[in-house]
C-alpha cells in the first residue's frame, strides 16, 4: 500500500518549471493557470481556418503521420509548454472542417457562437441525467425541443424526445420505442415469443436503420430496402407491395422509415403517401430527417417534408443543416410517455423519488444512456443568436447557393449532373475529362469510375478543397457536393468547379 | 421560392450594433470576432469555482428557475452582448461540478488540461468515422487504447476497442458483440430462431446491463441478478448455481458481467473466480470497470481487478476515476475483429474502399454510431500531462484520502459506516442525529430513512457542499461519499463531516 509520502504537490518533474502542479486545482496559482488557458485559446487557428487561401489539410498517410507526431502516452508528466506545442501540432496536422471550401461532409463549417457554447459546456462539465446537477440545461432541452416539435407540427403539450449521441443512436431509440409500443412485454422477455418483426426503409436510406434492426435483435435481413425512383425517393407503391408480401409471409410489419434528405442524393421520401400506407396497415412511421430536418425552419421549403407531423418519431440532427457543433442530434416522439416506459429500469439508487424537487424533470429514466453529454447548450446559444428568422434566411440562402451551383454544373463543359434537378443541398455530378468524352459508353464508364478517386486524391495533396465521392447502384464514382457551411459564397463554388477541371485535365 | 434579395450580411437587426453578422464567417471582421470569443472565455468562472467558500449552487425549483432565465428561442436574432449575458446567467444558475466540495457524482472535478483539450476538440469540430477527416485523432485513439489494453494485461497486437458515448452504450457494445460471437447469424436474422439467451450480473451492478438486454431483444427478465455478499461483491457460487439452473431451463447463458467498482458501494466482484466459472461454462466474460478501471493505473491497487485480463470485453470510463471531462468512455475487446464483424453494414457510400490511404484505419464500420464525437483528445492531452507516473500518484492519493475519510467517519460520534471497510472511493454512511440515537431499532430505522433526504435538501439550499444518498435493499437512506475529484483535500473531507452534523442537529 502507498505510504504517506504522497503530498499535494506531487507531480513536479525536477527539470521542468511549469507543470500541471503549477495550475489549479493542484495549487491555487491563478497566474500560471490563466497563462496556460490563455495559451490554448484557439483564436489563431480559427482566424487561419477562415482564410480561403490557406490549406484545408496537409495530407499524410497513416505511417508518415505517426512519424510526424508523438502520440505515445509517456511515463513521466509533460510540462505545459510541451502540451501547448502538442495542441499546435494536432491542429496543424488535422483537417480544417470549418474552412469555407471544405465540402466533404454533411456536417461542415464552424459556427463560432455554437463553438463558444461548446467551450462553456466543457467548462460547466455536467451530466444531463438529473435536474439536481443540470437544472438549467434540463429545462433548456425542453425549451429547444418545443421549437422542434412546433416545427414538425406536433402538439407541444404531448410530445416528447431526447438528445442522443448522433443520428444512428437516435434511429435506434426510435426503433426500440416502436417495438415497445407494439409489444411492451418484449422489454422484459425479449423477442423469442414475439412474431418475426420487420422494418422498411428506402434503399437510399442511411445504414443505421439496418444497424438498429441488427442491434435490436430483429436482424438486418428483416430490414427491407424499398426501391427508389430516379430522384432517389422511396416508391410508395413498392412499399405497400412489400408490406403486403411480408404479412403473407407471416411477418409483422413494425416500422417504416421515411428519409428526409438521403445521405447521397439529399432526396426526401414522399411522407404523406407513406403516412397513408402506415395508417392503412397500422405501422409506426419514423422520419429520419437527420439531414433534412433543418428545412422545417424555412416556410419556403418545409413543403418538402409535408406530412412529417403524421410521424410517430423523427430524427433531426442540428449538427447538420443547422450547423451546430458535433454532436447534436435529437430523437423526437409525437406521443409522450413511450420513451420513459421503454427505457425506464427503476434504478432508484440513481433516480431517487424522494428528492426535494419535482423529479419528473429528471431524464435519466428516458435514456438508453445513463450519463449523457450536454448537447443542447451549443444549439440553444446558436439558435438564440439567429432566432427563427435567422435560420429561415440561412436555409433559404443555402438553397439559393445550391441552385447557383447546379446551374453552373449544367452549363460547364465536362460536367454532368447525376440527378437533375437535385432537390436539396446535395449536388451529385461527374467530371468527365476531355480525353474520355468521345469514348464508347462501356469504356467511358469503366474509366470514369476511377476519375473521382484520382481527382480526390490529388485534391487532398493540394489541400485546396475537399469534396466526397462514391459509386451508387450502376453509376460509376461521382462527386457529392454538400452546401451546408454557412461560410460558403458563390466564389467558393466557382473555385471548386475550376479546381476539379484543373486537376481532371492533368491526370 | 426565396428571391435574390438574400445577401451575405443578412442577419443585421436594425437597432443592434454587434450581432452575429459582425463576426466570422458572416464577415471577415476579425476584431469583432476576437472580442466576442474573448468575452466568453471562462476564466472567471473557473477561478471562482475553485474558491471553497463560494457556493456550489443556488438552488431553485424548476418553476422558479423558469422565471429566472429566459430559455425561449426568440423570433429575432439576439445581439452578442445579450448572448454573453445568457452565458453568465446559465453559469450562475448551474451547479459547479468542479467545486472541490462537490462530492455528488462519480464523475467530479474539472481537470483544466482535459478542459483545454475539449475546447480544442470543439474548435477542430470533426467526426471520428474516417482517417480522411480525423487523421490525427483516429491514430490517437489507438495510441490511448494501447495504454488501456496494456493496463488490462492484453496483447496489444490483437486487442480492439472503441470510444463510446458513456458506459451504458459501452456495455451495449459488449453485449451485442458477445451475441454476435456466439450467434453470428443473429445479426442478419434476429433472435427469433436462436435459443433463449440469458445474461448474469450482480444485483449491485449498473442498470445498464439490464437495459442493454432489453435493447438487444434478450429481455430484462433474462438478465439475472446474482446476489452479493456483505461487501457488495457478487457471490461466485450463486452465479454458478444460477448458470446451471438456467441451462436446465433450456436457456443459453451468453454473458456474465463482473462489476469493478459498483455504483453505490464501489465493490469489485471477484473476477478470477468468475472467470473460472465462465471458462467452465464457455460464457463471454465482460468486466464493467466504468468506475474502477482507473485502479489499473496503480500498481498498488490493481490487485483489486486481478483476473481482468481474462475478460472478453471491458468497459472503462476515463471520465470517472481518471477525471477526463464528460464524456469519455471506452469499450475494449480482447479479440480483434469481432467489433467490426458485428457492426459492419457495408455502407460503401460512406466508407469507400478505393481511397488513396489504408482504409483499415477508418473506424466507421466498427461503430453502432455513424457520426462519433471525438472523446479521445481531452483524455490524451490530460494523460500526457500526468504520464503513467502522475496517474499512479493520483489514484494512490485518492485512495489515501478515502482511508482518511473512512477513519474520520468511524471516529466521529453519530456517524455509522454502511460497509466497513469500504473497498474503493465510495464511502457509504449514515448520520444519526442525537435525538434518534436512543430509539428502538424499528423506529430509528423508519426515522433514519428521512434524515439523508432532509439533510441533502438543506445542503442544497445552503449550497456549501453536495453529496448523494440512496436507500439499498433493507437499508434506510444513506449518504454515498465519492472521492474522485483531484482537488479534494483533507480539509474538504473534515468540512463535509462538520457540515452534516451542523445540518443534522438543527433539523
């Protein structure tokens, strides 16, 4: 057993002056503490990230990267100066996802108000399970969800929801709650004696629906992919055929997922028609609006999600279109109470019922998680900064930019749209270099398959811009442009078009 | 559709000078941006939180709280000055979980290096699913896990793991992976045609094991609670009896969870003996070391987890004993590959195989989540600051303080230990006010039940300190002291003892 020589100022390496033993709470040396914290304030990084001519990344292969930065956890404590240098190195070798020309992900950009909110969240460092230790944040979660329920079109008095760590877990919440609503007993006795359940989602939907079916014990093979039309939208007639077929096979249709904003094409499934089918067959309707949810904030574009108020549950990630920092995702329910019934485990040793305040505010029993990160403050602060009006303008402006970019792609030689017109902020296109344009279709397609990966690799070496690509069905690799960073201007879009031509013609 | 009047500087309310349209990326006004960011730097809060005589909280009931702060999302944009005021209000009305006398949770304290790490994480704002967009952080995750695998005693060449949003999800990962290892086909076809599975965990274990069984479709009734001894440790003989019984009943034992550091008593189950039983019956052994995992960093105390290297999976939350900011939790696996096989959904549209780098570094296919928050940097930076040596000293020092506090409780009139000696950093005790001491046992117990909630309520009104309480089995409500904040000194422990007497005698 350790002897009594352990003192408070224990971590002071002999040859280093400023170590963690010089800062709070190891000492009450406020000056040293302040100096350290000020040195990690990231203003310089933020400023440089916003300069368009600065590189987005300095690409290195994993093996090279391991030579450039010492990631090992050392035996001995490191001094603060070294830590600050580590921070600089990590930022230098990372990817500037807030750069105005980073178009690679659906979640792009760095909203500085949301970032300030996340700094405060870190400093407040609390857990969202009880009012006792997160009084303001628990109430805030409800105030924010109220706006989201309103945007969906639900009665805010009887709606429910929870912030979840990402859209995949939000979809898992939805599926698990739907299962509970239909077979509440399965919470206790499992799926063994329940009829074989099945789930329906479009072939273009996010893979997390299939994953949730696997986790829940339903099985990914019982998550049926419904075909989509040329625009990437679920074909409602095909859905109904599959539902009827599954019933004939003795299965119980449990859950239909409509996607509002698919990952690749940004397509919105026809919610009204799907809701009619779900009503006819009495099936839980979930809308995965992880990406498209933000459209609800624009009176001009919310029609794309018409019918969403008929859903039983909705996934909506404010870290996508709304631009909140990662991560910020909500799973929302039309009917209050189900989430609690589904997840409550009566852990009275954590969620005591004899507290001095109204314990109905505690959220621990509604969650699959026990500890839950505070994801609401960064959203709340950002939403306050913009107001409903600001978001309306932001969404409309991004849609305008998408229209501009689409038109530029249509008009520029060598470019071809995969889906025309795109319906949302994903614009999928090929760039066909000059020397491929006259080839016969088979060879052209075979060679085109390799073009996007090559351009992307060169783009990452240059570090000037980043945009994703993927193949889909019979289509060879194409680029997927995402316009969600509020920093984007028309010039940035023009830049991308020129840069791809520049790289593509020198391959 | 929106017309073309939407300009870049769109969000400028007429009567406000400094709004978000005055900061990046809406303008290139760096001065305004810098001013805003500097104004939210939280140095003042951090300094005040560390002053012991400052209050931990200003308690208000939910209805009062809603009067004190305007949580509504407004129609119009709010100016930056107002946002900064909002931040101040939120901090003022919150709970100072980093205060040296906040003993309420297993996760306490505010390590400033970890906090600086979280600030950087927010600013870097990236997603952990691919090397492409998180090259340094992906490699860092592996470097940090390597130290964790070593601490457990596994071969680092063949171990695996993932950072998960909290211990409950980490336990869900473990259970789902165990199911996959035994019945890989269930991923595709569900549990319908699999024998009835069952899970074993101690009656003192965390409720998330039961919750995971419910989510996975096994059912919470098939999660069997194994009795514990007087110290709160699982009784291995009782486990084996239950396993044999379940087999006789036609069930298939899937998963045994050993807890290393139970939530209430901090007890560590006898892992070696349980591992022998699991070996005999060929059952997956999981160790939920969410709380106790940090003990592995102390050569003096790691014997409490002896046998953990025999586990198939381990949950370990660095946001608990190691003091990382919330949240930081890992689910670790002895055998590489299973996690990938279990969760991979072949989403080639996200995790392309024709990238210019070695895609085996991409972690997206190993996760239930798609987007995944970067929880590793704050841990890595903090661990660098302390080194292995610093953590050894920190853990030993906390154990020393627990010994000191236990001795003080033993010696101070009116106090009684619930379990003596406590084995870890949870010290559970009653305070019996003077006027209860001579009562007959039945009445004493009935009245004692109400003492801890009353003292806690008064404590929250005073705001001087915070410590949790709960009942357990036949025991009336008792306090659960947690010594995990590295800021704690002996004086703080003495203070708690005096404060409880002071409140308890004036009830």
